[in-house]
C-alpha cells in the first residue's frame, strides 16, 4: 500500500511540474499558432515554460520585468537592461501583471505567446559554459581578455558588439555570449 501511495504521489508531482526549458539560440515569437509573421524574439539562456505543443509551434509562458519606458521588451530583472524577449513596437501584447513595481522598479509580468518548436534544454548550464568558452577563446586575441566582471550588465552589449566583428564568433552565437556576459557582470542582480 505504501508503494502505491508513493507512486501516486510521484506521479501527481510529476504531472503538476512545470515544463521549464531554455534555448541556446534566438527563438521567433508569434501572436497566434498559425501566424507566419514574427512579432518578437526570445533570447538565449532565459527560462520559459512550455504550455502546449501544436505541430511546429509551442505555446510558451515568458516571465520577466517590463519597464514602462520600453513596453515592448521583457527584461531579466527589475532594474537592468538584460533582455529576455523583445517585440515589434506596433504589436498589441497581452501581458499579465504578476507584481506592480515600486520605487522605480519595473513591473513583474508574464506573457503567453507562440514560438517555433526547437530542441530545448532542461537547464542552461551547458549553454552558459559554451558561451564562456566562446568568449574566452575569441575575445582575447587582440588584447588581454576582459573579465566578465569588468563591465556592468548594461554596458556589456555595446562593448561586445564594438569588437565582435574582429573575432571568429558566429552571428548565431552573439546573443548567447552577450547574455552570458550580462549575467556575470559586476553589477548583475538576480531577480
């Protein structure tokens, strides 16, 4: 009897578990399942939840923070410009507010939106490790390698983009490395 109860508990827990995944590449986002017009992009290394699968698309839930001055961008935390997802400016989006920001902090929000189905990962450790390796192997060729902690989270995208053309880093990996650098910056703040 105890084995049956334990099995039922494990099964119930497993069925209630959220399907949280990550991508190591930029994912296109769509308002509706059958849309072909891309309305946004989800950047690598950021967690999202798969709610439903339909053919080549998945309905996902993305959580993050919304700066009232940039209502078409979801950020990783409530005070830094670490982008989770960015959307076209003229698109009407249906954000759900989770928590109102106070004292200049941004609102915590979520959005349900369709995305291309890809090979997703259960954690982002390997992709962050690969990003670190790409950064270390390519960004110290012309000068001494900068420490990840040398720049702020808000400064890293411009610093990286100013030098990336002199490296062998593929375009598809650039946002992977930027996200890695921002999440290891000297002033990085966890949500």
